């Protein structure tokens, strides 16, 4: 560290300080803190997750403990009274506060319900509306209009690009519990480098949708522990570069746990190719989820089912014979072949009308958007009112 003003050594003014302890606020401080904390947990008996470096796991006989660390915010859970013993050990080594049962974590509101938990970010969403001066705006039923054309030549640049950047970046974090916003936010993020006035108008429409759906979030309820995935794509969705959009979501039982919206890296020559690339993208995420669940001792004994609504793409995924129509596809897109051959995944057909990943590939009508939003289990939190005591 450079010598502080007023404390410069006159004999060695160009020397720097060798730190023996990390100072809060420096770039290396979070890394040093995590290294110190994780080293102590490893001595206690934990081991680091190979799929998520911020996750620490403890397994001994029937005792299971899990710690998730994000800088100085720590989430601890387990199935035994061993938690109290661990908390005592942590308090004796570190200056920490036990905040009790989780209610908030990194801006996420975690509300107990009669059937499980409800994850939401209504307070954070309200702060975004306040920053945009749209607290009293009129709500709309969908994030984006059903059909719209983007004419770059006749559109003017937005005069406050930094304002567009802040609001769009804030909406990105909101998609942690609001996957119904993901396609719209992905569209807005594609214009971060040069936002136009029409892009800002779209941003305001997304905020109007947020205004009318502040209470929405993701429920977590007891269900089966079977992992399933759904992959879809919209061929040549972007009218400027003609690239397709990949949409994917996965469920653990009835609980939505993962979702992706991504523009494909190259132009697909057919809808089959676009769907095939979406399958490969989904396969990568499902393999990672299978490994993560295995570390939670939730082994997936059967091949994970991956659903797609394109019969030709399913045929291409299961048929190892390459021909002239597929030789231009990159090798990484054929990753799904090995997943099927090793029986980690199995691909199945689903009707387009029942495809939940359709929500992540295009803007939809209000009716269709509401139908798919319900299908991926997004719902408002249920507030349970207790009857007032008669003596009060």
C-alpha cells in the first residue's frame, strides 16, 4: 500500500507499506477474509463445493450443514442441533451476529408461508421505481409489447445514457426472483452501449409492468426432488443481426430453480439448428445442476428429462450420424450427444402450447404471458392475517 499523506518516510518516500493484515476497503480484503473464514471451516470439517466456490458443506453420519458466503453475509442451514455448536465455535473465532431465522439475504425477502417459503424483491423493486421517478406510474400487463419494430435509422439517441445504464443494471438483479422479466431485461441490455430514445421508452414500459406486479416472487414448496429442464428458441428473433434467442428453465420437482435467456453467438440457418443450440445450452446447465444436487446428497438416479417442442432438433440430438446439413455447426453444440449417450440426460417432445420456456424467447400477449407466468409458478406472497386478541 502507498504511504499515507502526512506519514511519508522522508528517507524512503518511494517505498510502499508491506501489509501484515488486510485492511477493510482494499481490493484484496474480501479475498483475504474469505480465505481466512473458509480455512477455519475446513479445519472444523467442512469442504468446499466443486460447483460453487462460495458454498461450504459438512457431512458426518446423519449431520448435514451448509454455509453460503457472500463477502460478510453468511447463510447457514442444516438438519441438526450441530448448528448451535457451530455457531458457538464461529462466535469464539470471529466477531459475528446471529440474526436468527432468515428473512432477508442480499436484498431478497424470504417469507415463510403455510406451504414453504416465498422469495421476493418487492422492496428492491420499489426502490428502482423511486430512482426512475415512476412510483405513481400506470401499470401494464406485459413487460414488452406483443409486436414491435426497431428502426435504428429514424431513432434519436437517449440524452442520459448513464440513467439508462443504472436502471437496466438494477433490473438485472431483480430477475433473481422475477424470471418473467428476464427476456425484457435481456433486450434492454443489448442496447447498453448506445441507448436510443425508443430503448428508454421500452425501459419505462418494463418499469410500469414492475409497478403492477410488485408482490410477485418465487415460491419454494416441498415436492419431489426430480430435476427436469425445458429448452426453446426463437429463430432469427433479432431483426438487426438475425440471431436467435435461447430460452431455458429447469425445475426441481415443482420449484423453478434455474433460467436462462441468451442470444446465440452465430446465425442459425434453420429453426432446427436454433433449437438444437438451445438444447446444448440447456444440457450444460442441467449437468451442472446434477453435480450441485449430488453434493447435497440428492443423486439423480435416472437421466434428467429435457423437453423441447421441435421434433427435428430432438432427432438431431439423439442421432449421432452427421451429414451435410449439420457439418457447419460448432463442435461444442454437439455436447448433448455425449450427455444422452452416458444417460445423464434424455430428450423428450412437448407441445408448443405447454412449453414454459416460451416465456424466455419472445414478447407475448397479455393472456399468454399470464398463462406462462403461472406455469413457471411465479405468484404473489400470501399474507396470513391473525385474528386480533379480544383482550387487547
